[in-house]
C-alpha cells in the first residue's frame, strides 16, 4: 500500500481558491512522486472555517475531484479538524488570525504551512518556533513571490555577484478597491495594506540581499476604507534600512494600497527597482509581455495585463485543462519537503532530514524573524500615528524593537 499524508486546511477564502484548491485537486488526481520518497498519496481530510458556508459550497463543487472531507466550523473548528490527526495543516485565515490556529496545529505535533505574513509579532513567532522544535515538526511560511522566475533570476544574479551590493530600491504593490471594500470587509477594520502585501517585498529583500534590518519608518493615509482618524489604512509607505557585513547600508521604500480603482488593467499593480553598485534591476508586472483586450470583458471581468506565471488556468497542448503557476508550486514544494522528512529514508534518520529542511530558510518560520520584526514595527508605528503620535521610528537590534 502507498504511504499517505493527510491534510487539514484552516480558512477557505480567496487564496484557498487560487492556490490550495488546485493543489489538492491535482494531487488527488496524480499523487506526489519523487525518487527520494516514492509515490505518496495526499488527501485533504478536514477544513476549519468561521461559518462553514464556503466549505459547504466547496464540498459540493469538489465532489468527484477529491475525496470527501469534514467541514468543521465555529470556535472549536481547528480542534475538531485536528481530531483527524493530519500529517500537515495549512493556515489561510485573515492576517491577524494566524497565530492561534498555528499554535494549536504545532502543539498537536502536526506540520504547519502558514500564509504570509506568518504572524504579527516577534513574541508570537518565537513561541511558534519553539513549539515546532519541541514537537519535532516543520513550521513553514508561504512566500510565493520567491518562486517567481523573475525574482529567482534577480537572486541568482546577486548570488553570482553579477549584481554587486544593493544600495537602495523601491517596490509598489497596489490592490483594487474590491479587496478592501468586498473581499476583506469582514476583517478589514484595524488592518493595513502594508502587512497584507508589503510583506511580499520585505521577504524578497530580506531573502535576496541578506543583511541586518536596523531601522523601520512608516506612514499611511486613511479616510476611504475607514474614518480619517481611525486605525484602518487605505495606503502605506514603508521604509527599511539594512546594514551589510562590510558596514555599508541600503534603504528600501515599499508603497502599498488597496484602494486603487477596480478598473485598472492588472489584478495587482506591481513594480520593483533595485539599484546596485554596478547595475539596476527594473521589474514591472505589466511588462511581462501580454496585453489583452476583449470587448465587454476587460478590464473588469478579465484583466488587460495578466500574470500567467502566478496562477493561470490553461488548456494544455495535449487537451487537458490545468491550473498552474508558482503560487501552486510553493504548496507542492512544502508537501514534498514534508514527504521527504517522513518517507525519504530510514525512520532513525528522520531528525537529520527535518534539520536539513529547516536549513532551507526561504520558508522556515525561524528564518522569518527580520520580516516579522519589520511587520511588527510597521504596525506599532501606524498605531502610534492613529493615536496622534505620528512619525515614530523603530530601531531593531536583532532581538527587540524600540520606538523612538
Ligand atoms: N500568498 C499570497 O499571495 C496571498 C494572497 C492572498 C492572501 N494571502 C493571505 O492568506 C490569508 C487569507 O487571505 P484570503 O485572501 O484568503 O482572505 P479571505 O477573507 O478571502 O478568507 C479568509 C478565510 O478565513 C476564514 N476565517 C476567518 N476567521 C477564521 C477563524 N478565526 N478560524 C478559521 N477560519 C477563519 C474565513 O471563513 C475565510 O474562509 C491572509 O493572511 C492573506 O494575507 C496570501
């Protein structure tokens, strides 16, 4: 009989539909194979959500595509899901509701995959890291932009010293209004687009260029999603300052918004520019090469500039329908890492395999510390601004954050 990994899922919103759903459907069809661990079955056995209604809808839609799963809802949904003793569980709840579910999962000795931003404070991160250590399981976080071929190329050029010493850069990621107005209306109060999407670029910068985060500055605007003097933000401008081993510094500005008009030409408008001692990298999601216009469909139902690399639905040349891209690849990769730890060799060497995967810092929770420090600092500065004390600066010494 084939070995089997079972999975739990917490939260079934937009990102579940985009990436987890196609992953579970593909793996139910074709299994998970690798010469290092063989042919492993992967099955979604239970899901935990707030109300159970989206899960119920997906139970109907997925009949025949994946085996039946239990729909757990309400306050004890995660505990109910964990009664199945899944091999791993994924957390895709709103940004500020990752920690509780992640803690329960790790305490149960279940491997964890949590959406970005992993958690919102260093104390939460340290607690999860130590539980994962004690329980001997992986705790991983999803940053799919690290798997974007453009970003892999950037990192390759940096690693090979073709691009030398980053000096500064900027990134922007603008979401349409429907995200703040409709999709996230249940949890938008008190939230900001920086935590939600700047975190993609914080990770890209941290992982690609290394260095030590030392200073965080941030400001933001209000008045569209919530009151102009409240703590719900329309847009944010974040600045990070890093220091490198040779004592030189770099500064990065990251601008985000979730109030951009719905009829702009792409799903998200993303742009980066990084400047080096000897070069410059310009990336623009609208310049991936495709511009599409269809009467009555673009730009609202279909977008003019489509990202076919993240998560696209295709008719394959051999006639099959498929949904593929780096957003799904990152989840597949986690499942392979888990399968390798569990089945990739003698049980007595499981601990070595576990440690080896933990060294892959692109997704390890312990390696997310500087990113979480930047997020915590940003949230604390915005809180101060909302309380009438704007323009605070956060200093990070590698352990704690101090607001000046
Ligand atoms: N990797 C990416 O690029 C990417 C893209 C979008 C979202 N995300 C992240 O994924 C997470 C979810 O985002 P989304 O867009 O799917 O949000 P969403 O609002 O569409 O869905 C949230 C889901 O969580 C469930 N939920 C809410 N509170 C819960 C609780 N306490 N316990 C259990 N379930 C609960 C809701 O029922 C819903 O199913 C966020 O942290 C977000 O930052 C990542």
